[in-house]
C-alpha cells in the first residue's frame, strides 16, 4: 500500500500537471472566451491555496468546504458564460448574487492565505467605498451604483476579478512561471552559478560579485526578490562568509542583487507582461527600454561591492571554488538553450507566451540530462514532477495576489476614484513634475511595504500614472518609474522582505543589513530619476548614440555617489563627489 506522503505527492503532481497542461493548452488552442479561461484559472488555483498546506480537524473541514464551493462557483460561471455576457454585468437573480458574493469572499481569503492581511484589507476598503461611497461628502464621493450592477460588474463581466490583470495572470504570467519552474528543476540554476563564478570569481570581492551576477540571471525568471534571496543565497552567502565577508555586507549584497533581478530583462519577473497589457507597448520594446537602466543598477551594485572589497581586503574565490570552463559551457547550455529558443521564436513574430510555451518544451527535454550531458530518465521524471508541483503552487500564489488586486482596480474603474486621485496629485503638485514624482514615489514605497511588487505597481500606476502622463511624461517612462519604486520596500526599512530573509540566513541584525543594503542599492533610488531627466535612456532603438551618452553620464554619477556613500575617505572629498555625481544625474547638458 502506498504511504500517505507518497500518495499526497502523487495527487499534487497530478494537480500541478493539470494546471500546466491547461495553461499550455490555452496558448495552442486559439481563442477561449475570457469568462471561461479566467474562472477555470481560478478553479485550478483554489485547491493549492486551501489544501496544499497540511491542516487538521475543523480547519481541514472548512478548507475542503471552501474548495468545493469556490470551484463549483467558478465552474458554474464558465458553463453559463454566454448567458452572463448577455446580462452586461447585472445580476438577474438572488442565486447569482450569492455566487458573486462567494467569489469575492474567496478571492479575499485566497490573498490572505497567500500573503497576509494588508492586500485583502485594501481590497475590502475598496469594496466598501464602492458600496457606500455615495455617502462620502465632497468630491471623493460618487453617485452610487445599484448593488446588482456593482457586484455583477465585479464578478460576471470582464471587469473586476475577471479583468485585464487576471487575463495577464492566465495567459502570460502562468506560462512564464511554468518556464521558470522547469528551468529551476534542472541544471539551469547550477549553470547560472557556474557562469557567474567563472566570470567574476577571480576578481577582488569575487564571491559578492558572483552573487550580483547569479542573482541578476536567476532573478529575472523568479519574479520574487524573496525567492531569489532564498535560492541563490544558499550558495553565495556561505561562500562570502567563508572568505571573511562581514555578515552585514554578505547579507546586504544578496538582498540588493536579488531585488534587482525583478528589473532585469528578458523576463523581469511578471512585471514586463503586466506592463505590456497596461500600456499596449510591445514586449520587445519594453525589455529593450528596460535593459540600460537594469545594467546601470547592477553596475552601481558592482561598484559598491568593489569599494567594500577594498575596505575589507576581500579576496577572490579560491581556485577550487571556480568551475572549469568545460563545466561552465555545459551547464550554461541548460539555460542558454531555453532562453535562445524563447527569444528566437519571439523575434520570428510569435507572441511572448507562445515563445515561452515552445521554450518550456526545450527546457523539459533538458531535465532528462545531467551536468555531464548523460541521459537519466528517472532523474528527469523526478525533476519534472518537482517542476509541475512548483509551477502549480507558484501560479496559485501569484494568481491570488492578482485576483485581489483586480478588485481594487475594478472599484477604481466603476467609481471613478482613480480619476479623482489623479486630480488630487495634480492639485498637490501644482502642475509641477517633481512634486508629483515625489508623491508617487512615496505612494509606491508605502504600498510596497504592504503588498507584493507587482500588485503595488499595478495599484500605484492605476492612480498616479495618468497624473504623470498628463504632466507630459511618456507612458513607458511612467510605468518603469513606478515599477522601480514599487521595489523600494525590498531593501528599505521598516518593511524590507529581501533584507529580512538575507539577515536571517547569516544571523545578523536586520537593521544593520538594511542600512548597508540601501547604500549598495543606491541605484534603485536614483536611476528612476535618471530616466525622467534623461528620457533618451529608454529610447536606445531610436537614439542609440544619445542613449549611450546618457548611460555613461548616469554610470559616472552612480560611481561618484557610491564612493561618497560607502567609502571612508576624506569627508570633504566624499561631499564633493556626492554633489558632482548628483548634478551629473539631474542636470541635462
């Protein structure tokens, strides 16, 4: 008889495979109505949120009840989608009202189970505003919406929880999560580390520079700064500690480098695809525009690491710790082949999600090869099982966040609150760009403390983006500015997830790590300002020469500011370096 834990694993492998097959099938099957694909997406997500973690007693019974009710509601919606479309977002019966209320409550609870209270609380506040905002005096009130129309728009029409954001989760984010899970299940992770070690291991402060490169490579596909810290930190933190790095520096390097993975093309976590959907700008244009700022970020981290290496006499990696070139070339192929497949298919003219689906097949084939290119069928099968479980679980977590954020975006649209907040920002800023940017940056920082980066970006750009565009900023500049500042909370106290994890892994005080991380990650605070002052930084395909000049200017300014912030040189020299660097960043010539 099969042991319980093996049976449980087999069940989740099956669920994971179902989720993977469903999302791949959507790519290859052609057009599927949104009110079919999106509810089915949620139906596949619900069991992962409520049943994957082991519980017992009354809680387990409640979890099963929620799953049965939630999945049934989603299936009912998908089956009756044609009839519901004809209702134009108006609930026709009391049964439909119960379905709508049930769906909203389950979405809120899914987000709470995944990431805690803050995002669901924001969503509840948004719902209360939508339902009761007619009683709010002044310009921030709204005329009111009949309950049947409000709940219907949120749950049976292609707005609210089935809006554009959920569409991104279904058709794009899920596919790239599967891609990342398959890559990470095989030798690609070792390939990232080996390439980084070979490229940077022999340099001064080599272990920290390996962390910078490996986190940049891995972070682009992980979509989470915390996941990046936990994954690459297992290897890089012990290496740094062994070579005599102070704990605070080792942890800060890992936290800062891992945070930057989310702004690193070609994938940028999930952010690039959400940006495509919100702006209508082609994916290829977004990743090209985002490339120079991302390189500047890691350049600034690299300079900071070098300054610390000089201060603390940090040595290169030992020769034994650097892989031979043969190993580097072989293991690098485990991520180069899928990435090359992805980019080639995409530039032929296919959509990013179709290209990712083809790349998944290439990555899946590589699961059955080991680091010496020998075929290992059973090992490959085990890796594939691990990949589908990881994919199913991660799709569920991201979907629960996006569904909950969709409630907020839906209410903004129904009530017109987004336009009112935009007007408020324009009013407070006096029509000036810099006060508006400051208000937006503060909003991103505070919201990012409470919700994940992608959700913070979506909410902030929904309310502040139109104001910045009205002030004359290009839409892509606005979206990248907001997306970068949504990352601030990963290294900025009081809530800094990446820092907390890295500090815990080395046993150091988190506040000391955070202060060091802020100095190393100075680019995260300054480069978005550079995008605004030097918009040509984002137009490299149209203005290559001026883009490279802007890149060079900002790189020099970041070097000077990093020296001023991190170095222990003469105070007057550091002050002069800081002022000159800031002037170079903020003044156009």
